[in-house]
């Protein structure tokens, strides 16, 4: 039976790190993606692994029970959240005390136990295998096997299980692996307990040179934690701010760990050379960032027709940039253990995990706010070189000096070769550049950074102002003020449908234009904004949003939208969703049946839920969204906001459009229409842009939910969005002009929400004799 141990270690790796991805998904979905929740998740998970690794040798006889307990806990947690997820969110939100304290404490209570148990697995399997193999390389080989399994599982979890089964069922599936491992370990005799190898005893009698090595390992691990989050943030700017970036980064990190384990299994590498390798590789990939970016873009353009091709292209980016860095960092633990003996494996893993925890917290609470990505990378290179200098001391100052000179040269080279206008462009611009579809060169770039989120205002040479959020271009403001009109329309729409105008809730502040238009029509407005840095950008649009930050009837909640909705006892006449498309960030939760159901309960009679969508979701995405809306609301209509942009207006009751003569108090829309020479009232303008979707959603179309976020996996091949008006018409099977509504007012309304000089729009309006206007 003991011959199964390597296979069981592989399976334990498959399940162990899969929990990191799944628990992060589960907790952040229900408790929010605010910075302190994210920090707590990472810190608690790795602190638990540190504790488990440190205590592992005391629990050698109990490996079978540990594996069973890991699986049983996951099953129970999955079933509880699947049935009571929103109730748990509501209960946690109601707990007394500040969110900054309450939510991390709840996460600690929830995850400390499974994280600690997972920390036991690797050192215990190494001990079991070592009992039979009697080899000095037992830990390094187990280290490689465990992490190969973990890397493969992370990708499978993200792109296969969550997509097809959902988060809860994926947790249960992974948990069965642990249960099976525990059952099989029952038939294997555990190694004999040796109190001398308990970590507590080892710490008391550490050799001074080994103590120095452990300190160096701790410092290097701080750099590792900082670098992981730095690369995660950098990936937003190159491949886009997608939720799956986390899984791809974790998978790449684990492949680096496995590769390091294999190297140390086959060849001896002293700890000092590992430190030298880390110092150099921390910066080397950044020297070639421009070439790596180009390689990613070229691969993406070749393979983007399918989701599998996009995954390959994104993997190319992580492999070229992150894998060398993670490989170098990952040599430290097996090199130290091989040099000093397998008895120190648990202690080394604990020291490394604690260093990573400190690195995460430093990055989230200080470094990100004050430094850009290249400066952070250079700082990590310097930090790892200092750990080398400390470890070598006086006996190796010449070698340390030589490495320091090379690190300095790499830092200078990375600065010289850093891509121009990196923060003045979005991730999509890198594809446009390859296609020679060039944008204007930025004239001014202003960036605001807070707790892991980044908001950038880019002013182009033609005075266009762009709003970027973590590398994603959210909005563009140009001279014809089309964006302002569209933003104002979304905020004004509810007033034309809701029975009363007392209370409204807006998810997402952004520029503040939409929220300001809503505030003009409702007595009291609450805005839920998760990103503190966004409010600094909002202040820069004071003129466009009528100084919303200082409006007397506006309350701003720095909170996740779902929590803000659930924890309030207020009923609303209108709820408006203005967050980014569900393909990005954690925005998907605000486009789910769960959120829609919670919103429906909080809507007053004749209250409305308003949101927006764009044609870049493609046919599959719009199918899913329409199916989700149809299952959640009694009635929905749509509004044409532009060629590729639409609003939807839904109600749990019958939708009632404002009657003739009923006053509408949208001052912002009134003023805006006056500047565009609209001859007619607001009601007529809005009415002309409304339509019902007559399309038939294919049988078997799924719905988007918190547990199964289908819209995150929607794939639209590059280039299919080029002809936006045609795409929009085709997707909605709606042609307002040729469909019989050939009125001058309609065509004028269409031209006002789209580009005035758009040749396609002129052709669109030709049937009513307005094509040449």
C-alpha cells in the first residue's frame, strides 16, 4: 500500500491548493471584495499553512484523519453557503462593530481550521514517503509532486469545475478527493514519532548558521509575497482585469515551485546559490517586459477565436513573466532543507508562509498605494540581495558585491526598457497597437491608488478624457459629450417608470454623472462604491456631476454592493447598477439571479431595477443575461444608449411609463437635451429609445448566479465588435427604423446618443430622409 504514497501526495496537492482558489471565490462572493476581506483571506490562509507546517511532526499518526477532516469541512461549508449564502451575508453585515474588524474576524473563524489542516499535508506526506525511501531527496521530490498536482488542479478548477458545476459543487467534488486519500492512508503504517524532530525542539537547538539561513528565508519570502501581488496587479494592465488571473497566477506559481523541486531532486543547489538566483531573477523578466507583452499580444491575436486559445495566450504571458520569478523564489525551501536535512522541512515551510503573509499585508496596506509596479520589482530585487548579503556576512562579501552590481544593472535596464505610456493606455490598447489601430498619445496621466485598486485619468492630445480602472478603460469623454448623455440617461430612466421618487440606490460611483442624475429625481440617494480611489476621480468630474460628493441628499457607502443592499432596511423606488461589465473584476455578482432576487425584495411597488449591457458580451452573453432577467423580474424593456450599449429597465410588477403631463424632475437631462437642440420634451426623447426584446433565448441557456458565474466565462472573439450597430441589431433582432418606427424624432434621438459623424448611423436614418443631415 505504501507504493501509493507518491500518488496520494499528488492528489493531496490537487485538492489542497484548489481550496485556496475555491475559498477565495466563495468568501469574496458573499462577503465582498473590499481590500480588508481580500487581505484577510490571503493572510489567514497562509498563516494557517504556516501553523500547520510548524506543528505537522506532532501529528504524524493522524494524517488519515486530517485528510478526512479537510474534505468533511469543505462539504459542510459548501452546503451551508449554497443554501444560506445570502442569509450569512446579511447576518455578518448586521454584526456590531466596524467592517474593518468584523469581516476579517469572521473570515478567520471560517478558514483558520481548514487552512491549518492543509498546512499539515505536505510535511506529513514527506515524512511518510521518507520512511520507505530512506533518501535525502525525499522532501524535494514530494515537494515537486505535490505542487505539480496543485498547479494542474487550479486551472481545472477555474475553467472546468466552476464553469460547469458552480463553486459549491466544485468544493464538494474536491472534498471527495481528500476523503478518498484519508481512506487509503488507513492502510499505511505511519512513521515512528521522534520528539527530537518536533519543530518546537528544533527551534530551541538551531545551529547559528541555520538560524541565519531561516532569517534569510523569511526575508526572501516577504519579497515573494510582495512580488506575487505585484504581478497579479500588473496582469490587469496587460491581459485585462479578469477574475481568472488569480487562478492563472497561482497555477504559474505552483509550476515554479514544482520545477524548483524537480531541479533540487535531480541536482544539488546550495542555499546561497538559491539566494543569488532569486536576486537576479526578481528583475530579469522585467528587462524584457516589452517583448513579453508583444509575445502575449501576438499569441492572443492568433488564438482568440476560442476561449481555450485565450487561456493559452494568457498562460504565455504568465509563463514568460512570472514563471522564472516563481521558480527562483521556490528554490529556497528545498535548497535549505536538502542542505540541512528533512527534519527542518516543516519549520522552513512555516517560516516561508509567514514571510509571504507579511509580504501580502505590506503590499496591500502600504506598498501598492505608494509605488508603481517597476519600483516594486526593483525593491524586491534589492530586498532579496540584502538577504543574500546578510546570509553571507563577511565570508562572502565579494560574491555579494558581484551579485549586487548585476542586480543594479538589471534595475537600470528594466527602467530603460519599460514600455512607454504604460499607465496612459488600457490593456485593449496593446492589441490595438499590434493592429496599428493607434490611439492618441496621452498628454497627461493622473493615477489614484488605494488598497489594491487603481483609478487613472488619461487626457489625450485631442482633449478626450479617459477613465481607467485597473487597466480597463471604463469611459471616454470627448467634445460631443455623448458619454455624458448616456451616463445621464441611465441615471434619469428610473424617474420615468417608478411610482414614487423617495429612495434610490446606485451600485458604483464612477464619474458620478449617473448618480447625480438620479439624485436630481429622488429625495434620498445611497451610492455603494467599493473602490476608495474612485472617489478621488469622481471629484475631478465636479463640473460634469454637479459636485455630487457634496450633495445634501446623497449618502456614499464604501461597501460591496451586495452587502450594502442586504444590510439596509430601506425599501427603494429605484436600484441602478452602473458597475463594469460582468466579464471583469468581481462585478459579476451584481448581474446574478441572487442579486436580482434581493433587489426585487427591496423594491417598493412599481419600483424599478435599471442596468446596462454592451454588445461585447456577444450573443452567448446576452442570451445568459436575458434569461437571468426573465427568471428574476416580471417585465423588462430595453433602451438604446448607443450602437453597442443598452440599458434595461425591469420591475417585479407591471412597468408603467410616465403619463402625459406628469412632471419629471431630471434637471440634468433637461439641460443636456437643451444643449443638443432637442425639440420636444424629455418623455418623448426617452420613449423613442425604448424597445422590447423580441428575440428567442435558446433552450438550455443557463442563468448567471453567485454560485455559477457564467458571464465571467463568456467569450467574444476579437474583432466581432467592430461593427457595433450591426452587432447590436443582430443580437437583439431589433431594427427601430426598418421595423416600422420611421419617425423624425426617433432618428434624431438615435443620432444624439450615437456619434454625429457616424456614417453608419446616417445610412441607418436614410429611410426617413435624414441620412444627409
